[in-house]
């Protein structure tokens, strides 16, 4: 999706974000975005672990 933006496009986006939100608000937005990604990754990992655990239990039940 973002593979064809390139460095100039990324710089333009960052400059626009700096102009729109200002230098004081930008770190707060970045921090909130980072926390959101962290929680999403954690939830995804837990869901994957649960699915794998259920699949292993089903495999054990079927082989008995």
C-alpha cells in the first residue's frame, strides 16, 4: 500500500503533519499511535496463540 510513496512523499507528509498539528502535539500523536500498534500486536498474538492452542487440542482429541 505504502510501498510506492518514497522518501520525498514521506517527508512531505511529515511536514504537512507538523504544520497541521504543530510541534507540541506531534509527539503526543506519535505516542498514542505507538500504544495503539502495541495493543493491536498484543491482541493479534494472543488470538493466534489461542487458535493454535485449540488446534493442538483438536489434534490430540482426534488421534486418541
